[in-house]
């Protein structure tokens, strides 16, 4: 357990994430001790475990600078790989405040079209990264419209926060959570397998959310 090294900002973010899961009916254990962990997580140091009726989530909060050493995160990901009913979530702290302008619908639409063109030309990983950039812009616009404060701009945190607040449906969340994992692997230089179905599913949700935003803005 790394409670001694966790920063106050990380602690606040962790408590915020825990509260959101509790509001959804999960039983939450903050900074679980070794005896609180299931056998397959022995030796791992998650910051939070949330047990729900349909899934359990293992959560780690890391300062962006700590990501240079990903062995602890990789160990948890490996322990949960292909384990039914369990999911890993990495929440990244230390993002600088976003003072830039959010993209408008036309700019997002252009990015979606360019991502489709990249896919058609066989550049599926590049298509994924551009597609996620557009999708993340949509998610931030959604958060802004609903006056949702985002304590972190990490893709996994944004997606989870909107889901726990009921702004994303379960299937939308499932698809986007899977896409975040693929995006993180690709963005950090790991090997990643991206299928056309993965891209099609994310594109469909991005366009669905964008259409909803535009209709409510009209």
C-alpha cells in the first residue's frame, strides 16, 4: 500500500472517484491492504477497489510524472487480463488546466471524417488516435453543457465521470472504456490491436453524442 507517498491532490481525486462509485451502488475499499485483495491481485497495490453487482473495478491514481515507471500498473493489468467481471481503470493526475478553446461541432466532424479516411487507407492506429481526439472533444463539450467539473483530463477519468453521472449509457460507456485502453496503449508506444469494428463502434457513439449536442444547442 502506497498511502504514505500519495499526494494530497491524488487523495482528493481518489476520494472523488470513490464517491462516484458509491453513488452508483458499488462497495468501495479505499487503499486496500494486502488482506483485502483477492488472491489474483496478491503483490499488487491498487488505490481503490469498487465491487458492484455486475463488475468489480480496480483503480489506480497516478501523477503523470509517475507514469515513467509503469511496472506496478502493468502488473495489475496483467492480473485482470481476460478475467471476467473485473476491469482496470487508471486515473491520471497532474494534468495542466485546459485554457484552450474546445473544438466546435464542425471541427469535430472534420476530425471524424479524417479518421474514417485514415481507416480506409489502412492506418487503423492513426485513425484510432484521431478518432479518440474527436470523441474526447465531444465528451468535454458534454461535460461543459452539463456543468460537470473535471478534476482530471485523463480519458479514463472523463469517461467514467460522465457515466457515473448518468450522462453516458452502459453500452456507450463499455465501448468508450475499451477504446480508452486501446488509445492509452497506442499513445504510450505499446503494441495494440485495433479492428475496424472497434473504430466503427466508437465512431457510431461519437456521432450519436455529437448529434445530441447539436440538437440541444439548436
